[in-house]
């Protein structure tokens, strides 16, 4: 089924947003390393990989549909945070933004009567529900424990156990 140039452009824009997300999460991983929370750093490392995989899923999809991928610039990510809670709140805000973008992309697919894209995007829509729920639960626990003391150590241990792919470790401390 042919894909229209406007739809290709919209998917290319989303590829940029997914790589931008990945880069942001890698910066957050660095922040956690600097702040001696290797488990949280690992969690963000997996998040970086997941967002990269999202970008590559769209990258492959454009090619499968006979379109051309045009990669766009990504900007320097935010590096400054006040606390672990501050970081995870920023993740939550960022994911809400991504969800709104996926919704807009879906609307474009509907407007162009692009049924294959609508079906493919259902995976992204479900993924966003899951991601937002996971981050909400981390934020709730961080609020409960007040953000420091022995409890943050336990949460850090837990987040360090996040499974995912063949993690590209950025320090030995991340490898629990
Ligand atoms: Fe969670 O952002 Fe990708 O889709």
C-alpha cells in the first residue's frame, strides 16, 4: 500500500523524537552515575535502549513501506536535576509529550486513510500506557520515601534489576 509524502514526513519527525528521548535518558543515566545511584543509572540505560529501539522500529517501517528516512538533528539534553524525584518527574512529563505526539501521528494516519500505519501505531499506544504506569509507580514510591536515606538505596537496588536486552554498561557498578 503506497505511503504518502506527508505521512513519511510525520514518521521522520517521530524518529527524531524517539532519538531525542533516547539521548535525554542517556543524560539522566549519567546524572544517576554522578550521584552514586547505579541502579537508577541502569534503569535509564535500558530506557535509552528502548527509545533507540522505538526509533529503529519506525526507521524500518518507513523502508518497509517504500519511503525514505531523513534523519534530523537532535539537541543537547537537559543535564541538571535537583533530585531523583526531579529526574523521574521529568521522565513522566517527557513521556506525556511523546504520547501526545504518537496520538497526533495516529490522527495523521487516519486523515490519510493509512490503515497499516494505524495498526502499527497501536503497538506504540500500548507501550506508552505501560511506560507511563511504570514511571508513575516509581514517582509514587519516591514520594513515599522522601527521596533519600536507606529507602532510596533499596529502590536503587530494585531499579538496577530492570531486565532488558544486552545492556551496554557504562560502568561496572551498573552491572548488579
Ligand atoms: Fe516512550 O517513547 Fe518511545 O515511543
